[in-house]
C-alpha cells in the first residue's frame, strides 16, 4: 500500500501566491463567500488601508491581501473571488477552490447574506466538508431585519459546530465579535470533526470504499471523505491540483484506483452516472442546508418578505416594462454625463493650458531651444492635457453612476433581461454586464469579461466590447451631432436631444454587437450557449461614499493612467508629423494626401482618416487633429465655439453625409491602444488582439462605403 506518511508532495501547499506576512507568527485567513454578500466590505472594514492587490500567478484573476491585528494574533486576510460552490466552473471559482483547499490557510471566514442564508450555506457545508477551520459571518443583518427575517445565530452555530457571527459590515463595531470568534478558532488546539453531509444510501456505500483506503494515508489538511467525493467527480482541473498536493504516485496507487473502480460499479448498479452523481451531491447539500436552517431562520409572512423587491422586479424585469426602463435609464445616464461633464472639463482645460503657457514662458526665459518647447509643450504635454481634460470628467461621472446601479442590485437584472437575446446569439447573458461597463471604458469592460465562465463566450464578449462607444468617444459624437443635426440652441432641450440621439447611436452599436456575436458564434467561435448561474441580489441602498471611492480609484484613475501612458508618446509623434516638412508640405499633409483616395470611398477625406489613425492612443484627440491639419497649425487645435468649428469643417468640404460617415466610423473602428493592450493581457494572444481591432474596423469601412454609395445613387 503506497499511501504512507510523508506522501504529500513538496508542493503540497504552494498555490504560487506570495503571502505577505509582517511576522512569521502571522496567521493566514481566507475570506470566502457567494457574490453579492458584502465580502469585500467585510475585508475592507477589517483591513482598512493595510491592503495590496495583484493577480493570481498564471491567471488574470485579481487577489487582494490585507492585514489586521488583534490582542492574540496578526492576520493576513486573502479576499478570494466570490464563488457559489467548490465545483469550479470558471477561472475565478477555480482560484477560490484551490486556495481554500490547498492554500495553507489557517482558517476560512465564509461570509453569508442573512436574507438568503439557506442558499449560502451550500458553500459553507462544502468548505467544512473539506476539513477547513471555518467561521461563519452572517452579514447584512440589517437587510434581513428590513425583510422581517430573524436568524437564531446561537442555534445555527450549535447545529454547524462552528462559530456563527452576525454582522453589518458597513458598521465596523459589529465586526468585533467576528474577530473574537476568529481568535477562538485559531487558538483551539484540536481540529473539530468535519461536517458530514448525508448522501443517498448508494452514494454512501460507494463513498466508503475509497474512503477506507484514504484514511490510512497522509492527506495533509484534506479529509478522506471529501477527497473520496472529489475522486468520484472526475474533475480534471481538480485532479491536477490534487496531483500537485498529494503527489502523482499517490493518486495512481493500485489499491486506491481499485477502490474507486469498485465505487463506480456500486453507483452503476444503482443507475448513477457522473452527471447524476453531481446532481445527487448538490441536492443533498441543499436539503441538508434546509434542515439546518429549519427553526433557526424564520421568515415573515409572504406579504412582508421581499414585498418591495417583488414590486420592483415586476417593473424592472417585467416583459412589457423591462426594456423601456433600461432605455430610460440609459438616456438619463448619458444626459447627466453630457450635461455635467462640460463644466469640469472646461475648468481642467483652462487650468491645464494656462500651466502650459507658463511652462513655455519659463523655457523661453532660460533660453531653451524652440524645438524643445515644441516637443515638450506643444507635443507631449498638450496631448496629455487634452486627454485628461476631455476624458476624466465623463469617466468621473459615468463610473459612479454605473457603480451605484451595481451597488443597488440593478445590473444583474440587466443581464437577466438581455440573457434571451444573447442566448439566441449563442452567447452568455453576463455579456450584458461587460457591455455596460464598456460604456465607461472598453478596457474596463474587457477586464469585466472575467465573470463569464466559458472561454468561448468570454472571447465573444471581448471581441465585440468596443461596438459600444466608451465615454472617450462621447464628446466627439456629441460635437458632430450638435454641429450638423441639432443646432446650437443649447439649454435643456438641446442637452436632451443630444442624449436621445446619442442613445440612438448606441442602440445601433448594441444591435451590431448582437449581429457580430451571432456571426462569430456560427463561424470562428462555433458553439452553443452555456447555462450559467445568475443571482438576482436583493435591492439595497447604495453606500454612496464607498461607491465614489471605488469607482474613482479602482476604475476611473486606473483607466486614465493607462491612457496617459500611451498619450504621451503619441503627442510626440503628432508634433513631429505636423512640424517636419518634406518639400513644401509637412509629413502630416503628405500622409493625409496619400490616404485621401481610399478615404473618399468611405465618404471621408485623408485628413479625417489620418486623424482617426493618430487618435489611436485616445479618441478624444481625433477632432483636434482634424482642425490642426485643416488650419495647417503645428499643434493640436481646439476652438471655443462649435459654430466656428463647423465653419472650418464645412469650408473643407464637410456635408451632412460626411458627418454621418464620421459618426459611423467613430462607432466602428479599431479600439484605442489602452483597450487593445487590455485584450492582449486578458487573452494572452496576438491573434485575438488583432481580430479585436480588425472586426470593428472592417464593419466601419463597409458601412461607410455602403452609406456613401447610397447617398450618391439618391443624389444622382
């Protein structure tokens, strides 16, 4: 028999993640839980500012570590991705399972939602079954009280055999008992008896065969019963992890393999195959959770429990009202973004360009050569000021609005509403969430595609995310709409009209998303839509302060930082093209003339097409580049009046048809450099990155050529 002491491999507890202890005596605690249970709020409250983030080795899955200290111990808390089960179906769930089972954590805090604790106990039971030390944190007790749900924490603790603590994580004082329970768990010298979920008789008899063999081996921290279940699951990804943890020879042991084969014979005799086994295991866990909660969790009457949620869902997810409400919210968000962002954008622009003038004066005073002022001030820094002043205000407005909807529980309803059309495209309803994130920034939307379990469907979402315009394209779209289709009346009517037309353009982008997704799913990325679990969380009052901090620091500044990094070298290139002459023309004019014949086929001109190419680092500078080229200036040019801008454009041959083609190409062309860098990072593939640029560009070119041809035919 090969299952002997010391058979656990040398990499048994090596998940590759570097745990940053402050002291050798610090304990490691994993923070686990379903999505939308307030796990990150608990983590932030316990660790404060003592945090740092990174990626799990080999995966684009974010991890966060934080530190907290009690009178007894120092703790390194690892905030693992939200998961519904240890049966992993995505990279995030796989990371969560591996860290819980093989990550050498001294304990696991499992955060549950007090208003749906019976469902959350499924994960608690699975983690306890694996043999981990568990503290159950029943969070959102205030939400449960609002819904007339009472939880007997003491009775639940007695039945589970582990500490069960109630918290309201946004109120830090309620976490004192949780920390005390953690200290008590860590200081308990003996490990408790693992939780045993009762399974059907046939499963229990099959389970006993490998379990009897495993009990004689050294399993590290794993329990023999849990490991027996996993060996019967035939999960290839988990088998690889077990081979690392226990050693390849351990799992190939002759007696163990024979016991597993005999177990499957028992299951087969009772008509149980692998899929049926998974269903039986899941059903047993659900039934046991229900039994544990009986009498410990008391719900109010049907008229009390979730009455408000049900009324809201009738409107927000109803067959008749769901789509109109979504459309109205979209118009409202764009109207607020368009209306409010103009003021801070103007301030930032004024301050930034005033500082550039002072810098120019300073360089002149010290006798710096003119080329240095041109490269530094008129090139690099001018583009940076432009990108920041145009890009930052809309993002600083859009992302908080988006995060407020997310925090209130509405965005999962959007995914629910759009699941059917995405399913018809052989895609996943979660793509709706990533598409919504793309309105703020396509790079952020592509990072958000991690929530999609299927690799095929994740690629579909990544390749089509840029079909919805990010807020970097909003100012240019609004400017063209205003100059050629709305007029300069301004005021409330003008801003509402701009928001409505912008919404119409975006709806066109959404329709294109469905069409291209369907085309890819029957050609390059063939496959059927997979099923997925989508929880509709309770509606909650958003935590405005935390929403602002999270949206600005985690999203806005992150995206802005990436954009600034690529805008600086672009400013240098633009200045050189506009100021280096060959013959009697600048390089900019030569290049525009070269592109002009093809651009005319698209209803554009060489200057417009070149502006889009040079605007690759940031869409915000496309129109200023056009004006620079039309006016033959050596620096980016912006006019304070849209009327004056329109006069210049019309004088250079623009018509309403040109404006339409510009709008089409703004909607469908290559993503910005920040987005493509994110695609490369997320996919790890130059091929998919190239396709992410090529697909929208080809669509934009084809649509522009078709529209131009139709206009010419009608005019003829």
